[in-house]
C-alpha cells in the first residue's frame, strides 16, 4: 500500500486548511493508505528562515517525501498566494523531489476572489519540483468551513463532495491503489463521519 506525506502550511493553531487536510487524511487512512503528517510546528523557525538543509527535522521531512508516493499540501491564502512559511519549507526540498508523486493541493481563503491562487501560485511551485501528477485542488472559503462548538469542522455538502472526488482522483493516481473501491457515496459518508477536534 502507498504512503502519502501531508504538509500543513498554516501558522495558525486552529486552522481550517489543516482541518480540511485532516479530513482527507482520515479518509485515505480508512482505505489503508499510510499518512506521514507534517506541520510547520515540526520545524525550527530558524532552520526554515535560514534554509538549513542539514537540520534534522528538515532531513526527516526530505526523507519522508522521498519515500512516499503522494503528497497533500494544504495552505491558507495569504495576500493572494500560499503562506510564506510553506514556501520556506518547500524551498528545502531537493530538485525533482516530487518526480514520482501524485499531489493534491488544498487551500482555504477568506473570499472566493482568490480561488485561483492554487492554480497560479502553488501549482507552478509543485511543477518546478517535477510533480508527476497534480490532482485538481480544492479551494474553500471560511463560509464553507464552520467550526462547531465541539471543535468539529463542518464542511458544506459541496466541499464535502469535491473533497471526496479529489481524494478519489489522488488514489487513482497512486502507483498502488490496491483493492480500493471508490464508490462516491461511501467516500462521502466516511468524510461526513470523520471527526476532527482541536
Ligand atoms: C496575513 C493574512 C493574509 C490573508 N490574505 C488573504 C487573501 O489575500 N485572500 C483571501 O481570500 N483570504 C486571505 N486571508 C484569510 C485566510 O486565507 C483565511 O482566513 C483562511 O481560511 C485561513 O486558513 P487557516 O485557518 O488554515 O490558517 C488572509 C489571512 C491572513 C492572516
């Protein structure tokens, strides 16, 4: 079975993009995919800022990516692009780091006007890392992702369905999708039932 690295690019402790990423991860895990999760908090700020390729956490991240077949990268939209902290980390990956990876980008923003940020900002970075296949990403606004009092991130039905489809496409582009049966109704139900608390 395949392994997917997830990379959460929000500096916020309570993050919608991280919540969306977690939902996708839970779904993939239920199909036997191994998830290797990384967040910005796993790295020393100085290592990121000064591009320390020899930092132990950076090396562990590089190795995890090299060993995986897929990557999901989640980011908030900041100033019409992805987060700067995420870029610092992506800059520490070697050339061609994604050459045998299927990649799913996820982004959240305050308004629909930056829904193309993944396409015009993040996608070229993933392409420069030679991503083998980039699955059509998801952009969700704050209105489509609501925190409930119990810490559960509620997705609108449309986002839920789009996430289901995106996860299906990612699975289909892994080298070993195994015996996964991707019936959209089943996937939708599992996304709905997955619980995320902060
Ligand atoms: C510094 C900063 C810049 C932002 N710039 C934009 C922007 O250009 N366009 C937009 O739609 N939302 C913008 N937002 C709103 C965030 O994208 C939005 O709140 C997002 O859901 C945050 O994701 P997170 O909870 O994962 O951190 C900005 C927020 C911050 C803090």
